[in-house]
C-alpha cells in the first residue's frame, strides 16, 4: 500500500507558521526545532521548513511552485463556517467564503499566514472517523464528484 506520510510546507517565518498551526490544534513533536517543525496531522506529518532551506535541499529556485491545496474535511455542512472562523481567528486570510458547491458539498478556502491555500469542506460521500480521518470505500469507489 502506498501512503503519503509527510507533507512539507515552505515557510518564511517559522515562529509565525508554527504558532498558526498550533492554534488550529496541530501538535508539534519533540523533534521540532527552530529550523523545522513536525506536526501531528492525524496519521500524516505536516512539516514546516524554511523556504531557503527547502530550496537548497530540493534544488528548486522557487520552493513553493503552487498548484495544490490542502484540506480539512469536517463532519457537517455547518462545521465549515465554524472551522473557517477558527482559522481566521488564528491568522488565516479567507480566499473564498463558505458556499454550497454544484456537486452538493459545502466548501470554503483560506490561506495560511505564509500563503498556502487550504480548503475546508464537507462532502456527504466522505464520512469521517471520530479522529477526523476520511473513510473511503475503496471496494466500490466513492460517488463524490469533487470538481
């Protein structure tokens, strides 16, 4: 089985980025330092790493090429607005307010203090476990049409 085990975000201000994610409820591991933070993200590690260090390590001239969003799935449609209020209070900037999508879900987008785009979403076909993990039906396939 293939699994994503760690996602690294390039950050320009480690203290600000770490404080933001900790305000959202992510907990840093004891292995975190002033140069890198490892945050428990429910089975996946969210890593925060200095932009210049990531550029040096990867050889990329722009360590944030974009083209992705990260997501926080929630259990109810109403929870999208509540979670958006929490991230804004922690320092996020709203990119798109809460709205019902043509495919039936409810979604909103925000940028963290470093500009990384995140989605908060409720999808009826993606039930969540008590700890917030998505339960995918890999036997029959999901009927969600997220676009």
